[in-house]
C-alpha cells in the first residue's frame, strides 16, 4: 500500500485531517515501525527538508539512500520519468525528490508502483512545506477560519506559496500577497487571493499572520528588483515593522538576512520560524506514514 504526495491540490479535507492527526500523534511521541527502502533524490540544495526527511525515515525504521547534486543520471540526459522507472525496478518503496524543474504533467507519475513524495519541484510545489505552514499556524491560532494571511516577497517563483495558499484557503483563511509587481503573478485568481498589496506596511496592518518568502535569485531570468538594499527597505521585515505586526510571522527558510528580514527579529517572540523547522520532522513522519502504511 502506498500513496503519492506531489501537489497539495490533490489533498482533500479528509486526507488533510488524517495527516494532521498523524502529525499531532508523532509530535506527542507516537512510535511506529515501517519497513522499506527510500531514495532521497535531492538534485537541488537543501538543509531543512533533506535532513528532516532523512531523520523521519530513520525514526520510522526506513532505510535511506541519498543521491545529491551531480550524482544522478538526469545530469547525463536521463528523463526524470526514466529515473523513477529505474528506481521502481530496483525495488525502492518511496522516492523523495527535490528537483530544479517542474514535474508537468505530473499525473503520469501517479501510475507508478513506488510512492513519490515531492520535496520541491522548481517553482511548482513543495507540499510538505505547505503542510508545515498550515499546521504551525493552526498550532498558534487554533483555527484558520477567517484568518488573514499575507505572503510577502517573491510570489511568482514560490513553490511555498503555491503549496501553502491552497491549504490555507481549504481551511477557510483569507489571503493577501505583497511584493514588487515584477514578482507577483499577473493572474492571482487561481490562488483565491483577495488583496495584492504594493505597500508592506498596509499588508502588515491587514494581516493576522505574515509569511515572508525568500527572493529566489537562482530562478531570476532578469533584474526583477533594483537592489537587495532597496528591496529590504521596501518589503523586508525591519525592526520597526516587527513592532507593528498584529500576530506572528513565518518564513520557510533559508532566510536571507537584510533582504527578507532583519537579523534581530528572526528569533524574537513573534517569530514561528524555528517552530516551522521543528514541526517539519513531524510533518514528514506523518507524510511518510500516510504514504507507506496500510492505515
Ligand atoms: N524550506 C526549505 O525547503 O528549506 P531547505 O531548502 O533548507 O530544505
């Protein structure tokens, strides 16, 4: 028995509640033992996602096999689909993948007899980060119904936004975005966004929860911003703006100091950043257990 998690858009409320239940159980110390072999195929850099998945696998008794940047045969021209078929033929039970490209169309992968868990594909999806963000928000606010959530930063390149925004809407939150117009999708209707703010000060005033996301310069095709200094002054979480927050702020990491946030606010009381990291382990245990167990 196995399931895939490639996009949060494949999750319905029932499944979301089931994964949340597992997350809470693992957070409270539930122990489970699974059998199986898991490939961690990380063709893009990662600290949090890779190590929390690896630790989650080991806590669940799963054997892990790591393939990093420069080590996979996709770099010799093999398609990702053929890599999946190869790992399936080798008898792997699960492939956790982070890749610099978008899996599109991804429905064909759902037919495969190996569980596929997306740890980030290009600008498309990072579903377990979306789960971390809504579960961390739920832990802090108890309900997301009517909660005003604003994403600030590089929205157009953000798989964190694409994954989390869908889940926040599913649980009844209201959504805003804020950033340079060059980094906001021209059509926000698929995401259910109510407000696109040009001013971060207005966004902060509106929101109950602010989520800063990183400028993904590695994906920039052109100069979308004038300079990092001017971006920080216009959109960053400065010490002054921190004082004006109505509630908590989150950031999925990695943080670029003095681009996204001032170093002095990163671990202050209104920050959920380390909570997101801690919860990452339990989200990934829950996801693996949901994907690979008969339950
Ligand atoms: N949030 C996140 O995906 O971080 P890493 O790139 O360190 O895994």
